[in-house]
C-alpha cells in the first residue's frame, strides 16, 4: 500500500517538475515572440518612459482629429503642454475599454515612477453595442497571453481558443437579448418596455421635432442614439462596472492616484433627436458612476456635458471624437484636477 502511494506521489512529482520546466523554458525563450505575434499591444507598455509620472489611458477619443484643427495634439498631448513640469505618457489604441485598461495597467512593472493614472471612461462603453462589439473576439484574443495566469497556461488557452470567441452573428444575438431582457423601470410614464422597443420606434418613425412631429430623415441617427445611451447601468450585473472596480483595486494596491475621465457625449444632439426624456438616462448613469467611484476615493473628471454639438467631429454617428477646442477643453479640466492632486501633497 505504501509502495503504491509512493509511486503515485512520485509520478505527480515528475509531472510537476516537467510542467515547471516547460513553463520556465517557454517563459524565457518563447513567450516574448508569441507576445509580439499575438499581443503586440504590450509594446505600448514597454514604451512607457521610466520617468513617466502621469499615465493617460484612452481609445480613439484621445487621438482623433478633425479637418478644421490647426493643432493635431491629442488630449494627452494638450495635457502634457499644460503640465510642463510633469512627465505625461499615454497608452492609446482604438476600441480599448476598461477590461483592457486593467490588463495593461497590471503589466506595468512594480518599479516605476508613475503616481497618477488617468483612465478614459466612456458612458457609451456600458451599452450592449460596445459590450458585444464585433471587435471583441480579436480584442480578447490579444489579451490571452497578458492575463494574470501562468504563461504556459495562457499559451495553451490561446492555442485551443480559450477566450471569448463568438461570430458577429452571435454578438448581434447577445445585443438583442440584452435589449429585450432589461425592462425599463422608471419613475415616470414611458412608452417603451425596453430598449428594443424604443429603437424600433425611432427607426420606424424618426426623431422628434420641436413641434411634436416626427422627422423620418433622421431615423437612423435617432436609433443610433437610442442604442448608445438608452440604458440604465445596473452595477450588480454589469461586467463593465466590474472592470472599472478592478482598476480601482489595482491602483490602490500600487498607490497610484486614480482619475476616471468621464468623456463628453453629444447630449445636445441626443436631446434634439429624442427629446428631453433621454436626459434622464444620461443623468442617472452619470450620477451612478460619479457617486460609486468617489466613495472609493477616485476622482471623476466629469466632462459628460462639457462640449457643444459643434465640437463633435462625427455628426452621423455616436462617438467621442472632438475637434481641437474640445480636446483642449477636456485636457484643461484634467490639468486642473491633476494640479489639485499635487497641491494636496
């Protein structure tokens, strides 16, 4: 009996030693090559200067410019100009969201000079369209090797497609299910049961005019705004909230000051298209996010209503792309907040 038990334990020990050896060899000699092939976004972490004090994380809103701009500086670029005594760096790539920001922040070496992290917070990123975007499969694939797991396990998961792998059709079904299942429970009479009903009405009848009639020529844009903002954030079942919560915990652990940059949305255009009722959704979600994270000691730079319609580059879509004056205004608000952080020290 003892001999049999010894043999079993010996086999387990041999397997453990083999796995440990394989893990060591892979990590030392093959991991970096795979990172460059499958997760090249890691280079943006590698490129962070050793002297970086303020790190800005953003998606296309940071760097998109318009035809009428005299300056092509990004938001983080304007911030650097406004804070000449501080070293400002950025990690920017289109379509990034809180889950990816968290992974990238976790890959920054412990030994660094960063003391303040600014993370882009798009209200639109809480919508079903962004949560289940067609881009998610490729984004999640690029994150597999960067997750906080043993490197060899990550490689195994990548090889066998152990990530959120769905076809565009499956993503679309996820969106529709979320729209249909989340019924509105509002403190006032509302003519729609859920977002799916509201979207269908906007598509069929168009947007509202000031005189109460409907404008069919604007139905596509009106439907876009319903999809992008016609929802109520429910923290208890929001994966995006969980992602931002993880960022909060990580920054506390690293002792980084954290600023969530709540981006400007075209609330003016939304109200023109959908009437004043869309304001309830903007305001409810805005207050929820600010209250939730201020309680955690996070500074929220509230830019939601900061920009007028004319400062948005895209007039036929819902994006956070701003002309020069818009990018600069957001940078100015951030600079004021950052300076306040340093004055308190």
